[in-house]
C-alpha cells in the first residue's frame, strides 16, 4: 500500500502536502466525553466553541455526538441525530471558513450530517462497523478518516502488520463504495483498543505508517497514555499532548485532532519551519 501524496479536497480546504500542519478542533456535543463532556452539548455553546476554535486557527472542526471513551453509554440513532444536526447547521450557517467533520460510525448519522453541511466523515471503526457509511460518503464525494480500532489485537503478531491488514480491509470498502485513494485519510487510533505500550510503539514507528502513502491524522489529545506518563488529569495534559504531536509531525503526520488549537498551531508551525530550514 503506497500512493503519492497529491493535493486533495477536504471540503472547502484544498489539501496540499507542503501546507502542513492542518489542525482539527474537537467539538463534542455530548454529556459524557472524557475531557469536556457537557461543556458544548447545547447548540449555543457548540457554536461559541466553534467560533473560538476557528479564531484560533482551526482548519477543520470535528463534531461528535457519541462519546467513545471506555465505558461510555451507547447512543441511539435518534439521540445522536438530535445532538449533531443542530450544531452542524448552526456552525455551517456561521460561515467560519473551516471544513466540518462528523465523528460517527453510523451510516445514517453520516448521511444526515453531510446533508446538513458536513464535509468529512471521521469513523472511529474504520468503515467496518457499518460499511454503508462509505456509500454515504461516496454519494457526497466526502473524504473519510479511517481510524484503527479492533476489539482484540493478536498478541503474537506485529502491531503494525495487524494495523495494515485492518486498513487494507477498510480501504477496500471505501474503494468499492465509489471513493478514491484521494478521499482516504488514515488514523492509527491512539487509545482505541490499544495498550499503554501499543500507543508508544505507534508513535515510535510512525514513519512506517506514513510510508503507506496516505495522509495521516493523529488523535493524541489529552489521551490516557499521556496521563499515565505524567500522572495528570485530562485538563492538565496540554504540554504532553504537544510533545506527542511535535514528534508525530517530525515523523510525517499531517493532520492533528486536538482540543487546544492555538497552542498546537504555534508549536507545529515552529516545528515545520525548522524542518524546512536549509
């Protein structure tokens, strides 16, 4: 699996390999997300937060209506739609000059979000929980973010070999649905079904994943492995998150899903300038 990193559309953003970093700001319209649950689950609060993240420099806003933290309650279709549709419509109407992403694994939620103004589908189950989500994306020619998340990772196989096999299956689903390679972004799924050691291995071997040829999104923001290393609660993990993402950018990552946009844009812009210095 290896393709060239050519320009590709991300809604209103034209993705260019040399225009990194891209910052994706997180908007959880949920009552129970691990870091900010209940803070932005009302339409007015979600819109205000979207304005703030856009002002800080976010290129993409990722809107999610169901928490994926360990032990989170499963949300029904109607409830998830009731959470995300008003937020997407309000943010879209505000014309914030950002792309909008829907964080869901449900095909009908993705379809409704795209019809309401979203541009990107971010599926934590990598199109494999509800494969029809790829068809919904294809109907709108919307890019998909394929997150790696398996219920069990075999202990007797190399972690990256397991991830590559998973991504191969997901990419096949996307291509059969009518999407092209230029609609596909990979996410190694830090914290999703991974042990503490797995998360560090992924970051340490990120060049190998980047070599597969697809744009790579990183989602380390405030994750538990940072808390374990630093013995800090989610709200106090900014510096650790920045360190992980600076390293990820140096190893080839392209898009960074974060709670703290301005701090990351500053840190990753400096990192990029140093990388490009001759």
